[in-house]
C-alpha cells in the first residue's frame, strides 16, 4: 500500500517515506505512528490509542510520544504551529488532516525486491525488567522481589525517551530458563535488566545486571547490601537508586552506539551531548555538550531531550559561576524551557531546570515550587531536593540545606551529579561560618569530581577561615587552573539573592577569597 499526500509518499511494503524522489529517514516508531495516523485519518485518535497501536502495550512516557509526534511532523514538513498535516486537538487527541490518495499496488522496486527484509532495529532506550529472582529459599520473599520488579518497570518509564516493556509481558518469563538474546529479539529491546534478591537473617542483598540484548554482554552490575528495615521503605529506596543509576548507564550505552553512526540523527547527537555533560561540568565539557544539543536541534527543532539539554547548559554556566554573562544565559534557558514545557507540560526535568533558573535569578520561592512539581512528576529526581537546599541557602535558611541534600544522596548516593550536591552543603556551611564542617563536605565534593572549579573556590574560602592560608592558596590555584576566568567580581555580580543573612555570609567569603589569592577582577 502507498499513501500519497502533499509532496510525500508513504510506502508500507518497503516501509519508506519519500518526498518526491528523496528518501526521508524515519525511526521505526515514527513510521508506525505516521502510518497509524493516516489509516485512522477519519477520526481523532487519543494518546492511549496511539500507544496501544504503535508500542504494543509498552509503557511510554509523554515526552517520548511527543518526541515521535514532532519527528513525524518534521518528516512531512509540518510543524506544531502550522498543523496542516497532523493536527493536535486539545484534550482530545490527534488527527491526520492532509489530503490522502491511496494506491493499492506495490511499488515497482518492491515488486522486484525478493530479499527478505531484516526486522526493525530495537528502539533506543528500550528495556525489559525481567522478574527479579528470590534466592532466599523463603517463598514469603517472592512478593518483595515482584514489588521491586513492578516498581522499577514503572519508574524507568519516566526516563525521557525510554521504551519499557510492560510488567505483564515481562512476568510471562518468570521462573523460566531463557536465552536473553532470544528475549531481546522477541520483545525488540536493546537492553535487559535482571536481578536477584536474597535475605539472610537481618540483611538484604539485591544484585542487578544490565545486559545488551544484542550481544548478551554485561554492561553494568551493582549490588546493594544493607540491614533489613521496613520492606516498603526499602523497596522505594532500592528502586530509586537503581532508576537513577540506570538513567546514566543507558545514556552512556546509547552514546557509545551513536559514536559509530555514519548519519547521526537528533537523538544520536543528544545522547552524545548528554554523556559528555554527565562526565563533568567544566566550561569545556559544557560547551562541547552544547554543540551536540545544537546540532540535534538543527535536525529536529522540537527534540524535547535536546531542548532540555541546551537549557541545562545555559543555566549551569551562571549557576556554577562559570561566566560573566549570566543574564543572557539565564534568559535563553528560561525561553527554551518555556518551549519545552509547551510541547510536554509533564516533563519533570524541564520543571526542575526552570526551578534552578528561578532560584538563580532571585525567585527562590517560585524555584522551590517548580522543584516540588518536578518531584510530583518523578519521585526519583534526586537533584530536585538538592536545588531546594540551594534555594534555602539563598533565602537565609542555610541551616535547612543539609537535610534536603541528604535526601538527594539517600535517593541516589552514587549519582554522577552528587559532587554538586555535596558542594551545596559545603557552601551552606561556609555561609553559616561553620568552616570546619564546610571543609569536610567540600573535600568530599572534590573527591567525587576533581574537575569542578567552584568547589575549589569554596574550599579556599573555608580554609582561610580556619587559618590554613597555604592550603587555601593551593585550592585557589587549583580553581583557577580549571577556570582561569574566575573572579570575585563575578561572584558579586551574579549573587542570586538580596537576602541580608545570605549577603552577610557572602561578604565573609569574599574577604577569605582575596586572602587566598582569587583575583578581584
């Protein structure tokens, strides 16, 4: 079957979209989505209709659906504003409104093509959580293993762009001897997560492995071993930790795949940018990540993930005092996030970053509300707790910052961004003139990531307060190696609050930084 509309032809036999003679590259789910909309063009189809038809019962995030709809629009030269081909009807659904002519005959090329077509490649970030095995020898622990499996399946679906096989399908494999690569082929996924739970006396051990469904190779493994407490609380904590770590591991795996792509698309470029920003946040790394996000947006201006990535770079520069041009960066971030949230109002990361923009522009109360909104959408978003702690410091309530950071660390103790959270506690302690405590937290931050200049700056200020001038000067030199442009003037110019208590603490810090050798600017 071929469908002709506008200047396009959708050939379902060859699974091709052409604009005139030009072949338009489409991801498998985008092709299926476009085909479904065309076949059902006489009616409005709901989000649930699309997910059921295109993703066969998998759990799909709103952001993932929005990204695929935007990709379909881009492929047929439509836009969210134009909507002359695919129309969105508020609170109803979507409808293909372009004029279509059907051609029942097969294309000449397809008629002569006798080769078998290869199955469609598995979607990016596609994963199945296999039922966790209970190896305790205690049948009563089965319910706990099943609870972890079900909760993790749900929580992984909140990762932007993820495709997670529904739990009912996954549980059909429970208790069976299986070939994981065969499971990957049957479910058309790239990754498989399997795990086990073992209770021995008063301790519980949870072991997990992330496996490539294509090769069967182990990509990552982790083990949690801790005293048994309230099982429901333990389940929530274990699931949160796994979801946060897996987010980073899956992005790294997708970035490695993207590096070998001869013709990267928007998502390939996004994954490469995200993997770089996950490694650290020096000016060079952020600039490199931004380059990938910008390239992604050239290919797909509505790529939700790339929009959020670009906004994160723009807000991180001023929030980490890495630029003297804070205002333009923050304005750009807020504009980008506004666009992102207009496309996907439920995107938790966009709400979180909007909160950080507001916190950094003397709107702490609004920023806290945005972070709380992000947590309501994704309870595992540990960084939201950290930025609430930062906001408390900026509003003269630095004593409260620590409890928020500790909650972030509880949810994601090995988080790739934990160095930032540790630094927030250190800065809060320094603002309170608790220099000895500040040094402990700041050294933990530096140990977690030695490429963060701001932690070295705060450490220099704290060491001066303790009378350790030589060590303070060494920390200041280390900060300036990482960011030679850093000055006290920048700190003053981008002070994110006019709260008197906060500003009094900052004045003490400025004095210490001068003694440590940080240039005035």
